[in-house]
C-alpha cells in the first residue's frame, strides 16, 4: 500500500479504539480455524462498523499478528513466554 492510499483509506474509515482492537484480537486468538469477515462479525460481542473492522484487520496484518488465507483470517502471532506469567501484570499495571 502506498502512502497516498493509506491517507485515502483513513479519510473514509473510523479510527478504532483500543477496546475494539482487543475485542477482535481475542476472537481471532480463540478461533482454531480461519474466519471469513461475516463469521468474524457474527462472533464479535459488539457490532463494529465494516470500515472500522477493516482498519483493525489492516493494523493486525501490518503488525504480523494475523494472516489472510483463501479460507479467511487467522491469528498467527505467538505471544512471548514472559507475557503469560502473572508477574508481567505488575510491570504494566
């Protein structure tokens, strides 16, 4: 994607908040198989506008957390071991 196409994309898209990003991440992490866009929308606990969801998915793809396959969208990021430990929460909170 070029710099100009990102600007054009952002003009028409809504900016997602952190809760929306985390909500989408959680659904994709819990799924054992790729999800199509309609399947993902159905599983989300709150309704998310289509353009906003596209921005979230683009961000997750650019950060290497998801992959797009012919079968759908799938979580691909492996969490570092230290973030799974209870002591990690004391560092961030």
